[in-house]
C-alpha cells in the first residue's frame, strides 16, 4: 500500500497512475501503508514523515517511484538557477531532431502523467532529490549551486548535498556533468562554444552550453544541436521584454538570479523587487549595485531590501503590494529600463512565479504609460 502524502498536482498524478494500473494507494495516514510518496513541498519534519521513518518505512519522491516502475532513458537536471531553461532547451533540441521526449518534474509537469515516453528530461529540485534512493539517470547535470531555500534546508551544506544526490547512483556507462561556473563544460567541449540565439545574457550562454553538452552526450551532432538552439524562443517570465524596455523576470526567486538579470541589462535601471522572506543573502548584488538608479520593493522583504539598498546609497522606496510598486513606477517620468526581478519567492502574495509574472504584465499593459 502506497501512502500518498500531499493531494496537489504531484499527489493526484501518482493517484491517477495507481488507479489505472491497479496499485493499492491511499491518502489516509491511518492505513497500513508500506511506502510514503511525499510531495516535494512537504518538509521532512512533517509528523507523518517523522513517524514513517521511525518505523523504518521508506519516504520517497514521485521521481523515485516512477524510476522503479518505468524503464526509460532519464536525463536529470538540477541546480539553483537555469534548470527550467536548460530542460526546455534540451526538449526543444530533441524535438527539432525528431526525438520523442517529454520535460517533467519541477518544471510543473508531473512525471506520472508521461510514463508512456521513453525519454524523460527531468527538472529536479533539492526537495525531490532528498526523496530518491535508487534513481540513476543516464545523463545528469548540475547547472550551478548558490545559497537558496534556507527556509526548507537546515543549512547550506545540506542544500548542496541534496543537489549532489542526483549522481550518487551513477555508474561508468552514465554521464555526469557538473557545470558549476562552466569549468567542466568548457573542458568537456575543449573550447568555448558560440551560439546564435535570441536568448540574452551571460547566464543564458551558460544555459545553452549546458543543453548543448547534454545533447552531445546523448549522441546528437554538434551542428544539429546549434541549429536547434538558434530556433529556441526565450521562456516567459525570464528577462522577458514584453513592452519596450520593460522586462518581466518573475522567475528570479533568489538574489543570484536577480544578479544575472541586472548584469544583462543597461545601467540606470529601475528595479522592482521583493516577495516572501526566505532569509536570502542580498549582498551578492553589491558588484552590480551601481547599475541601479532606483528601487521599488514590496512584500515580506520590503524592509530588508530598503535597509540593504539604503546602505548602498541607492534610492529606494518600500510599498506593500506589487500593484502599488507598479503604480509608483509609472509615476516616475524618466526611465532607461524597468526590470521586475523579485529575487524572492512569490508565495507571500502569489500562487507561483507564473501567477506573479502574469500579474505584473497585466498591471503594465492595463495602463500603458
């Protein structure tokens, strides 16, 4: 009997699979269960999880269960930033080259909805990786690692160790690429690869190189990979210029991701930022602080951000909501570029970074200035 812990998208996908394949499952913790399949957002200090582990009952992720039930070619991608772009790029490269596959996992597409596929490209969060035991991808890649999710993990070291679980079961016939700082990728390819692409920013060069390397490890020819990358369009909410000189970077859920966006754009920026307080370290922004002309911040972190930017002599104003932040921004007559790059999680005021990004764009489009 499988106890499904969590009735959101992940839990429902596991339940649907169990129904179709006559596997015993329950959402009832009082049942006589033999394994717990935990949704990623549920912490390991959850009472049911703690009790199960004390009894010697396995607590695993949906990724682990899928791996045990379904033979496929698994490509696993993890890291702090760039995961979704890299996964989407790999999928695009494969599909352009007529390779049937699906992108699943933390990208928002449950793996159990696509176990008919022979190639699965999995975006893996640290939460999901804590719940693997036997999972062994054919190719694994870590994009980068920086401090994040300190509200979930007990320490930065624990977070790093969780990320490296992606390759703990890999063997000689598997390929692990650690692209942190791109040193391993560059050595793997012998030279820096140049790409024609609509993607902007140094971080996207790293993302393209990561996707290129995975596709090359799979066996695709370099020129075919480059041709596919050339036709890839940027993803929504990632330094998305939806109005001239107004950029929606709602996917920036940590300061390092915000840093990458600021590096990409011009000086004299107007920055809108803020969100849920996850005890992030905003000092990583110091090297680009002179690019920022003014800041409007909102949400749980507004006071933290006001203190930080004030100490570095940047004009900053704190407001309560994103709506107020956009209204204030529109009152400012002169802008070079406007960047919405929150640098924080969305969950203080929004359902997700997608919800937040759509709200931001709607607020600007409603009253074009």
